[in-house]
C-alpha cells in the first residue's frame, strides 16, 4: 500500500489541511483520532502529510522493531534545541546511543533509592505553607514540588523555585519551546536546511563541508526576533553560565551525590567522560523532561480521586496506614496509590502526542513511507480504545491489577513511550508519583472548585490550573530533612486535627 492510500482523518480543509483544527481544537482533534484511527491513518499538515499510528502491533513495529529507522523529528529538535541541545531527548544516532548507554545505569531503580527521601522532603516543604480551607491551584503546587525535587536531585539545590534565577530562565525557555513546536520559524529553518542539503547534491562546486556546517546550524533557531528573542537569549545565557558554574564547582569539590556529579563521573566504552557542553545539555534535558510531566500527572491523579470518592477513601486508608511519612521502604505498601497514578497516566498522559520521522524510505504496517515522513503516536487516543480499555472514560485503577495488566497487549499503555527510546526517567517518575501522591493525600483532603479540562500543549496541563480547596488532615506529617541540609528541616505546620471527611465528587 502507498502512503496516499491510507485513510485520511476527517476535518481536513483545502490548503490548510488539518492545521486549523489542530490549532483551534486540539483536544477535539485527539478525540477524532481516538474515533477514527484503528491501525494507521493520514493527516494533512499544510500540504505535507503525516501518518498517525494507534494500534499496539503497529506501535511495536514503529517504536521497537524498526526503532533504528525512525528518529526524533526535526521540528521537535528545532523547538527544544536552545534548551536541550543534543541531550538524550533530542539527539539521534550514535550520539544518542552512546549517551543512553552511559546514563541508563544512573536511572536503574536500585540507584533511585537515594532520592526517595528528598522527594518526600520536597513534598513536605511544598505543603508546609498550606492553610486549612485555603484555595490553591493544584497544578501550580505540584509543579513547585516537582521542580524542587528536580533541583535537589539534579543539582543538590535546596531552594529551587520559579523565583530562582535558574527556575525563572528555564520557565522562559520552556514557554518559547511550547510556543514553537510547531511554528512558522521552525518550518522556515527546516525548509532552508532542506534546500542547503539538496544544494550539496546538485552543486558540486560549493565545498560540502561548509554546506554541512550551514545545514547543522539551521537545525536550531539562528535568530529569534523581537522581545521573545531577547528574553530567550538572556534565559539561555543565564542557564549556560549557571550550569557551567555548577559543573566547575562539582569538579573542584566532587563530594556531592547528585545526578550532576554522577554525570560528570560517567565514562563511555573508551573510558572518555562527557564534554561540559554535553553535560549541560543532559542536565537541562533531565530537568525539562522530568518535572512538568510528573507535576501534571500528580495533579490529574488527585483530580481523578476527587471525582471518585470510593477510590479516594480507599487510597486514603492505604496512605494513613503508613507508620510515618512515606519512604522508599513503604513503596510496596502503596499498591493502590501506584495503580491510581498509572490510571491517571492512562486518562491524562502528560505527553499526549510524540512523533518520529523516517530518515530513509520505510514501510509501516505494510505501507510505503517516503524518507522524511513524520509518524505521530498519540497516547491519548490509544488509551481510549474501547477494545483495549472497556468504558475508557471511567477511572478504574484496578485496570492495573497484575492479572488485568497481563491480559492486555504490551503496547496498549504508553505514557512513557516504548522501545529503546522509552522514558529513561520512568522508574524515577513512578517512585516520585507514588511517594508524592501519598504525601499529598496524608497531608490534606482536596475539594475541586471547578470542573477541569486538559489543555493540549507540550504537556497535558489542566486548563484552569486545577483550583482546589485544601482541608488539612490529622494524618498530616512532615518528611525527613533534605539530605545534606541542616537548615531546611521542614517545620511542623499549624495544621488542624480535623477528622477526615468524605469529599464531594
Ligand atoms: C510522569 C512522568 C513522565 C512521563 C509521562 C514521561 C514521558 C516520556 C515519554 C513519552 C518519552 C518518550 C518520548 C518519545 O519516544 O519520543 C520520554 C522520554 C524521556 N524522558 Fe520522560 N517522562 C516522565 C518523567 C521523566 C523524568 C522524571 C525524567 C528524568 C528524571 C525523564 C526523562 C526523559 C528523557 C531523558 C527522555 C528521553 C529518553 C531517550 O530518548 O533516550 N522523564 N518521557
């Protein structure tokens, strides 16, 4: 079968294809993919078609079996380049393979135990300021918590918030990235790059080395005009300077045990360390890939509980039965908490879309794809297939009981992707999700003040920030002190010893 013969998803308009609907009603578009795409279909993005895959068998072919043929997309690399450079999320080919091999041991579940206490302490510190009956934006609170966990585990920074210089610069750069994936600026760069690469083949007089350099340069934004550009450049300059300062400090006094120190020590097969530039790209990649995804997942998990009072009551009993603040040793006592987190990731996958691009002609599900074809994976749509997830809109953590999991196809649940490029932080995020969720639920009961809807951006954020009223609970506890810290022991709060009440759905 040829690519043009694939069924076209409905809603395509003359000239603009699906671009308008993808821009104006992103969630509606994802729901359309749920309804219409069984195995592979075609969407029209401005005259350039892309494939959408929505079946576990084809996902296995794309992400696992033929992973070497399908790279990360040029557009995603363009948008993330100022921030993440050639880090693990964006790089391709040999560089990616080398880095993945080097970094995988740092994220092995056994290595993550050392970060568990910091995760709980950061959660406790984040909750400290809450007052009984207070209204807050849960999405903002979970972001504060996961940002401080990222700061502590990556850079051993004790106070790490959006107000800090690095946090602020990261926020500016992240906003630019979200606004530019995709963007006209990206399209222009990538078209110019294509022309340069074609010139290389057609005009043998121009030295190829020079053209390769120009083509490489065009993978990232050459110049971003206006205020946005000024802010982005200032933010990147701050990040570069701060991360270099931290690298220099770790080299001078290598006594810390954060991820930065461990990245600096990692060696590849030839015994070589990473360059400072590569360490900078990896640190910022981990920060970006790690904090907002987990924050979003935590906020949706709490929201799902508030809509399902029976599950909420059961999970509250589970977390209240812990002897004290949750710890790494308690993970196995929190099976329902884990199932709640996984089910929230099913209904609200923090990365609702991700994509691949063939660099050579390829076949997928028997269909021929030309070199350069983009293939989209949509966990949102996959996680709502009624044949895989009966009553897909129903929140039911028991879908993740081991016997239920064993009955489903392996690639039916993809919040963390699959294959060689599966999320390296999956175990980290799962431990963080379980511990922080347990900590939040022990500390407070949450009452939603409004119905929430997802906003499809780089991540699946709650559109209204998830306003909640918090009722502080009797079981509220503080976590252990942050490791290596003498000054930041969380204070006991003036919490109320009110009896737990069932929340309104
Ligand atoms: C609930 C939280 C998280 C979700 C839903 C999530 C989701 C994902 C997904 C879907 C991918 C694959 C994207 C693709 O195939 O194109 C990915 C890759 C990645 N994630 Fe996560 N992630 C989470 C947490 C984290 C954390 C905590 C870290 C780091 C501490 C992290 C670091 C990364 C990195 C570095 C990659 C690129 C891996 C590679 O290409 O080799 N993520 N993530």
